[in-house]
């Protein structure tokens, strides 16, 4: 574009008047305007703030920053509380599961202990029956009433506790047998 840009507008306006039937052309001339005057305006300078305005702006920014930081802290706090509650719920669930497992384990143990006690009682009864069978067999072999009474007295001294422990029973029976043998020897002389 050229620096001196000339614009000519020629406008013909035809006016029709009611009074006259004549048409007159009107010619309008527009003056030339320099392009630089229109487009090359000096830019306005930066807006300068007064000290009071600067101070108010700094305070506003500080308040906004404080609000943002408070919001971040609050969000972090609520998030931490949520995490803490979630962990507590998880711990409570784990404790409930653990307590249920302990209860079932106790029930199993009590059932096992009951079964063991029944087995022990059965074995105890079995040992007593076995002892009574042996005792009956020994007493049947006695030839006199005196021997029978003496042997009954000796065998009645053996208690259930002795019957349950084979070592104790053998020790007592050996002691009784040796005492009977010694008695028989002294009587035989």
C-alpha cells in the first residue's frame, strides 16, 4: 500500500423532489487521509499503580494464596481422615475375621479335646477291663480259699492310676510277687 492513499468517492445522489421533476446529480468529494495517521498511533504506556493500589493488590494476592493453601491443607486433611477411617475399617474387619477364626479354632480344639478325653477314658476302661481279666484268671488258679483271699487282698491294693501306667503296675506286681515268694519260702521252711 502506498503511504499517500487517496480515496475518492463519488457518490451520486439522486433526489427526487415532489415539487420538481428534475434530477440533479450530487457530487461528494472525500479528502485524502494518510495511512500512517490511522494505523500508526503511539501505544499507550503501561498503567502505573499508586503505592496504595500496589499494597491492596499485594494483600489481595496474599489472601488468595492463603485461601488456596488452606483449601489444599483441608483437602489433604480430609483425604488423610478418609484413609485413616479406611485403614481402621480394614483393621476392624481383620480383627473380626481373626476373632472368628480363633473362635472356630477354640471350638475345634474343644471338640478335639473332648474326643481325646473320650479316647483316654476308653483306653482307661480298656486297661481296667484287661487288668480285671488278668486278675480273674490269676484268682481262678488259686487252690485254696486262704490263697484266694490273700491274693485278692494284694491285687485290690493296685489302684486305677497304677493300672493306667504300665511301668507302675509292673513295679507293684513285681513287689507283690517277690513278697509272696518270700512269704511262701518262709512258710515252707
